[in-house]
């Protein structure tokens, strides 16, 4: 999963550059910065990164894809702007079997 996601990010960034895209906006995930709820009082900012060694497949793939994006940006900041959105929870209809981390959080609230 990680390799495919990172290769996909490479393809997206290179295609954006070739097509003259001015700003690339990527929807990542808060798990790239902090797994679960973090520590009480912990401040999260643009320099915060979670530990990929503690991540299962999906969060790890988001982590490495976002790292690839920022590496691309550091080499091309004169040609393209980059922004990421890091949602902490997605709410809406569930596709598939509903076995997603957001669903676990919601279940814990309602019992």
C-alpha cells in the first residue's frame, strides 16, 4: 500500500508540474502528525510528524505520500505552490464495511 501511494504521489506531482498547475492541494490526514489523540497539552504544527514505525498500512501510506509531496515542493517551490489539508475526522455516509478509524471514534462516543 505504501509503495503504491508514494508512486501515485510522484505521478501527481510530476503531472502537475508538466501541466503548469500553480497550486497543488492534497487531502492528507491528521494521522501524519499524531496517532490517536496525542498527549495532553501537546501542540501540533507544520513541523509535527508522527512516527511511521507505529503506524498500520493506511496511515503509513498517507505519511510517506505527504513526505514525498513536501520533498517535491522543496525542490520545486519556484514553480508550484503546495498546501495540505489534514482532516481529523470525516463524517458522512460510510462506503464499504464501515471498518474505518473515524467510525471507531464515533462508536466510542455513542457506546
